[in-house]
C-alpha cells in the first residue's frame, strides 16, 4: 500500500511550507520556485527516518507537496494587483474558495490531458522526469545511477554557487544578450528534452535575436520582451498550438479519468464550476455579464491548462507571463470590474498551473509505476490544505507589510494591475497587437502541419536566447553521451543531479533575499 497517511500528511506539511515560500518570493522578487526536487529529497529523509524507504510512497509524498505551491503563485499576484489599485480585497473565504476551486479544476483537467500528452505524445516533462530520477536514485545509494546523480549534483551545486557568488559570469560571453547561460538546471532540462526540441527552441530565440538587433539592441531584456512582435507572437503561438492539440484529441476520454471511468466524469466539473459561478455572481451583482464571462472563461481555462501543460511538457519552461496576460485580456474584454478581472485571471492561472503540476506528477508516476488514482488523491489533499493555508498567509502579509512596499514590492502584481487598468479603460495593452496575433496564429497552424513543434519555437521567442543556448548544450551533451553507451536511466540520473544542484542553490539564495 503506497497511499499512506504518513506520506500524504508529510507531503501536505511540506506543500504548505513551499506554498508560503512561493507566495513570499512572488511578492518579493516576482519569481516562482519549483519544489518537486526538494520535496523528493525531504521525502527520502522522512521516510528513511521513520521506516523503510519506498519509491512509490515518496512519489505520493511528492504529489501532496506539489499540490499548491505553484497554483497559489497566480492568485498571490492577482490579490497583490487588487491591493495595489487601492481596491478592497475580497473576503478571505472568497479568495480561499476561488483558489481551491481553481486548483481542483486544474487537477480534473489534467485527467483529461493525461492520454493525449503522456500516452499518445509521451511528452518528456523534464521536471517530472528529473524528480523520478531523484526518487529512484535515492533508493539505490551506492549504485551506478545514484553515483551519476551525486556527481552531477555536486557539479551543479558548485558551478551555480560560483555563478551566484559572481565568480563565474551568468552568461558566456558575459554581458551579451545571446550566448550560453551558465545554468546546470537548463543543461539538465536539455538532456531530458533532447537536442531536436532544443534546436526548435533556438529557432524561436533566433527570431527574437533578429528583432532585438532590428530595433537597435534595447539595453534590457524586459523592454525587448514587451515589444508586440515578441510578446504577441510567442503568446499566440503557444495558445494556438494548445488549441490545435486539443482539437486533435480524438478519443481524449480514453483512460482520461482515474475514478470513476467514462464520459460521465465530465459531471465532476459541474459542481466546482457551479460553485464558482455563484461566487462571482455574488461578487459582481451583474447576472448577464457574469454568465457571459463564464461562457467564455470556462472553455478558456481548459485551453490554458492545455497550453501550459504542453509547454511545460515539451520544454520544462512555465509560460507564466503569457498565461497571466491572456487571462487578464479575456476577462477584461468581457467585464469592466477591475476586482473581477484580476480575480478571474488569478483563478485561470490556478487552473493552468495546477494542471501542469499534476501532469508533472503523473510523469513521475508513469516512470516509477505509481497508481494515478493514488497520485490524484494525494495531490488533491495537498492542494486543499496548502491553498487554504497559503491564502491565510497572503492576507496576513498584506496586513503586516502591504503590497507594493519596500518589504513586498510585488513586481508582477504591478504589471497585472497596469494591464487591468488599461482594459477597464477599453484599451488593449501596448504589447498586444491583433494583426500580429492573427499572423502568428496562421504561421503556427502551418508549422504544426509540417510536424514542427510550434510550442518549442514559441517558448524560444519568450525566453532569453542565452537560456536556449544552455538548453541546446544539454541536448547535444545527451546525444554525445548516449552515443558513448550511457543508458537512458543513467542520463536521466545525471540530468536530475544537475537540476537538483541549481535548485538547492536557488532556494538558498531566495531565502537569503527574502529574510
């Protein structure tokens, strides 16, 4: 029996801690930290300390720990945006209810996406694959796979530690927009994704670089990213790819739900969406506009789950920025209440990120052989407990420090609030162009028809080209080592160690920054 109270309880405790950490990081520096790797390590320590270590039980623990920390990132940004606009925050129970429903709906959507993304396409899900490698290697201390992970973990820790200490430059050559980022994590992702997918990511970055040169080499990447030719093109490519993938999902319900089986499982969605509708009706007081908003946002939330799940599945990169921007625009076109716009964007973000996190967990379970049913139950428990506790902490932080202050500057919340203000004034954000979006959609359909990954190209457009260089380096390294006789498991263990090394250093650096 791998679904134990011990694993779920410890996982939920770790998940709540990760959720609080990610909320603080999001409001402090605008970043999110993926904690699956750390959860796997903590799970090993706990399970080994209280009894016998079991890889499937650690997978269950990791699932519970992953239930909330990513989805609450989106809601913390939304609530921060409402506070920055001097609006009265929704009652705590409303925020808690919307956040929990978003996480649960995301988990339900992931059941539908399992067959097309993990069975039919068998997407690599680099974070999930790396987590599985860590869990398995820890069960084989002294074995070859463990040694590969331990050595690469040491390399990743030392190299990225020297980068954070500014002994090594962050990018080679230093000071350039292009090049190769000194990132063991990205190299590890590239080893899992493979050189072909990494090459397509570099194609997107090549387009980004050409536009950067054409516009006179803007000094900052953030200003370059806000150009419509970059933000609109990359975002629309990701969304169009998700729509194409969902359109192709013939037989999508085959094996889609863990419990119970069959098409009747769509009824599972009726209750949370009905409860959500009643909540927004109470908040807005406008029945017609709220019904119209839901008629559009319900299918749109599924598209978001699809495009985030596919992007993370193919590249390991989470498209948080385009997800938030799209959610704000969709809600803003249909509604003029700024609180409703931001809250709906937070909900949609919860759905997309919760679905992607569940898909990563399913990838771990598929590699290890853990029951989907048990993983779903564990992550659901972790989502409810983590989100509930995270919402309380979010409101306590607002009361203690305020958002947009020196203690909690909330940089992404500032961006969301500015977009929401533009939308309520009847204007699109300056970085969104309908014409460019239409052209990008047509180009994406043509690219997908040619069996080329438009998702990888879209991600390449939106990330710094130096990141693409690091991914490609990992892909080429994987190809070379594979030709030298290393097995897939050995390569995955090596990649997992590199990812874990940077992940631990990143966590330490973030903790030092927010203290």
